[in-house]
């Protein structure tokens, strides 16, 4: 449990480090108007914060810098949110005024808005992909040898796959297979889709296709490994170059 003075010192160190990107010493902390104690007392508290894992010292003669644990505590307990101004609200409304059809587009827009409002690089983790289930499977032939498969999930996620058509199966058979899979596998979790497709193949199609290995290869190409991969979206990557660490 941190004392109020330790919390204040941690806040000052993090705020100053964000501004200058250099280790912060006790004398620098003591110059803050609300700090009513000597540099020696501050040094002791900073040493305690280092022992607790909230601060780090790059080398023995330097000041301290925040650790990952320190940043986490700062965000969870010390950082006070500010009211959003009218200009910021206008920016948010402008970004989301257009109709958004896909989850990916929504998350990407959120990352862009955050980066514009903060002037930092913003990272946003997409939805929990373990909850994705198959909503539909569509097949778009490109020519006699190539097709594009579209896997649409219940969360609005769309996966596209460029597939080389198996020689052992004609176009009508494939169309029938895809339609059956779309109907039979609706609601199946994406990370279980490959096994479910193979089960359908064994149950319904092993009598109709001479070379099942080609269909198995097709199914393997259709299914993302482990389901839809977690995706990270970012906005404002060039904002990194404005900060002292990158001078």
C-alpha cells in the first residue's frame, strides 16, 4: 500500500519522464510546488518505490524511470480523466457519422479517433475472437481454376481465402458442397471449423469424390489456423516521431 506522498512522487516522476524522456532525480521532484519535503526524504521514498517495483534506476548514479508496474498503477489509480471538450466531441461525431458495416472498420476508426485526440499512437485490440462463430460461407469463382471463399462470422468479421480448385471436383459439386457447409456449420466456433468441415466430408462426401485428399487440402486452405486471429489496430503511428525518445 503506497502512502500519499509516495503516490504523489510516483505521479511526478511519470509526468516529468513523459515530458523529457530522461531519468528523474530527487532534486527535480523537490522543485514541484506541492512537494514539502527535502530531496533526501524524496530519495528514500523513491528507493522504496524502486524496491516495490514501481520505479527503475538505469544505472547507479542516475535518477529513476517508471517501470511497467509503475505505469499500470498510474493508469489505474493516479491518472484523473478530464472532461471531453466540445471540439473533441465534434471530432468523435465526425469520425462516426458514416455508416459502419464491419467490426474491423469500427475498431480501426476508434484507433484513429484516439490518436487524433491524444496526439499519441493508439493501439486497439479487436474483439475476443474466441466468440466468433460461422454465420455464412460464400464461394465466388474467378475462373476455372481459382475461386475466392468468404467466411463471415457472427461478429461481422470477414475472412477471404483465395483457393485453387481441386481437379477431382467439378464446379457444380463445389457449389453444392459450399452451400451444404454454410447451412450445416452455421453457429460453429471458428476455431472448430476445420474439424467440423472434415467431419462433414467424412459423413456426406466420401462416396462422391475419388480423391478426398484434394478436398482435405481445400478445407485446410479455407480454415484460418486456430480460428480468426486476434488483431491489433493502430492509428497515428507518425505521432511517435514527435516525442523526445525519438529525437
